[in-house]
C-alpha cells in the first residue's frame, strides 16, 4: 500500500507540472510584456521629465539674460523674442513683459496685454484673475467698468478675492462714497482669507477715512493776539487827531501854544 500511494503521488505531481508548463507556454508572454511595458513607461517618463527640465532651464536662462539688460527697450525686445516652453511659461512671460511696459510709462499697453490674457479661456483661471487684477491696478477703467471687473474677482472662492475687495474700497473712495468704502474695509478686516498685511492696510485706511471725515468740519477761529494789545496805549498819538497845521500834536489843557506867547498885546 505504501508503494502504491507513493506512485500515485508521483504521477499527480508530474501531471501538475505538465499542466503548469502548458499554461506558461500559452500565457507566459503576458507577464513578460507587462514588465517590458512598465520599464518602457518609466524610461519615457524620465526622458520627458528631463526634456521639460531642460526646456524650463533654457526658458529661465533666457529670462535672466533678457532682464539683465540695462536698457528698458532692449529688455522688452528680448522678452518678446523668447519662446515660452509651456502655457504657464507664456503667462509668466506676458506678466513680465507687461511689467516692463508699465515701467517704461506704457501702462495702457501693459494693461491691454494683461486684459488679453484675462479673456483667454485656455489660460488657467488663477492666472486670468491675476492678469485682470494687475490690469486694473495699472490702468483702471471708468468706475462702472472697474466695479464690474472687481465684482467678478471678489466672488467667494476666487484666489484674489481680498485684494479685489481692497481695490473696490479704493474705487468707492475715488467716487466719494466713504461710508461704502469703510463698510467694505471692515468686512476685509474680519475676512479669514486676508493676509495680516492686508488687514493692517484696511485698518489704516479706515482710520485715515474716518479722520478725513472729521477734519471736514470747519475749525473755530482762535484769537491769536497777545493779552494787553487789544487797546492802544494812552500816551500813543492818534493818527486821526487834528493838528495845528505845523505837524505838531494839539496842545493839552493848561499849556499855551508858542505862537500865543509871542503875540503882541492889544
């Protein structure tokens, strides 16, 4: 019985081995293909990252070389000649070019370039909002259009909402609506999204606006004359008093004029 059981186990082992060998011959190429695909994907990823890194380094070197020019016109020409490596790079290049235009007293051209970025739907929203905010700060439009732009930027959830609220307050100040500006600045003081520096600016502007409103009242006129100078001294000569024709002051009581003393007796 022991020999029979051992023989049966050996036969079953051979059958399992033959079955496994057949499965490997039939489907064994799939794991090998998966391994080759994983290795190829990893190699392609490393190659793509190296290409992106090289392009980014070349773009950064071109920006540094362009900004190192001492002449503003040369900087603008060099920046305009740079080819961006990606969509984000194109936005950064446009921002830098607009900044150079603004420094060269071409704020309207810079704002126009930034507004062109703001309406480009291919650009991510955060960059479009930043471009629109900078365009407003460089070359603000009329009050109604400016408030419409800032209302769009000040919506809840937008990345530059606190800065847009600050600009809205400044628009209210320029329109003479101090109360609306102060109310908006008080909301900005309590906004959790505002940075400490922005909240401090809002507080300082509130103090300045409230102080300006108090200073609009007319101040009382103070008497600046020193004491004792309200009346002239008693011994001061009256310039309007009549004289005797010789330019001398009139004689006082008890005194005889010199002409009367020398007159002959009648």
